[in-house]
């Protein structure tokens, strides 16, 4: 076999084709919806996927306040943070965050599915989460994603 007849093509920042996609989170399960969003952010469904390059799409999520959690997660799921001082551990339930800041639950779930490095931070900047059905990205002409058809 002639090994010079084929080459592995890696995408870079100039050759990547980034698109805009919109996901409606109304009545969607948080984890299922988040995995699809993370996959689009990362670009893993593209044939030109390169692990060390931001080759994913820009993702818009609307209706974040209408997300669903299964079981007793509204009261039992706990989000922890720490102030850095002794005894500074603070906790909140998903129900409390939904009342105060509904976009946090979706952003936190998706951020946990991205790489924990500079690339992950760069990918997270391509995510836009909104509480209601309105968003300011109409000029980008985002294409709608039907989560029931994606595996």
C-alpha cells in the first residue's frame, strides 16, 4: 500500500466551519439535553473533529427555566461551593437555583461535560443560555435541533 497517497487532515482555527444551533430546553431532561449540547459545542459529530481544536458550533439554549429533572432531584440534588475560608462551604438545592438563576443549572451541567483545560474554557464561551424563548442571535440564523432525533 502506498502510504503517501493519504494523509490525516487535522482541522485548525482557520479551516473550521462553525455554525449556530438552537436547542429548545422546554420539557427536556437536563442530562440528556446537556450531553447533546456538549457534543455540539465540542464538534464531535463532525467528520473533521480534532481533539485539540475548537471545531464545535455555537449553541443557543432557550427556555432554560422549563427544564426537567427526574426523581427527587429538585430537592435532593445539591450544588456546593466554598468561599475559601474555614467553615465557608455553602450549599443550595436545584430548586433554590431554579428560583434564583435558572440558567445556572443548565450551564453547570454542560460545563461539567467539557474538558477541564483552556480548550474547555474556550468551548464554554460558545454557549449561550436564556431563560425565555427570546434570544439576541437571530442575525446568525441558527438552525433548530430536534433532540428526539439525535442519538
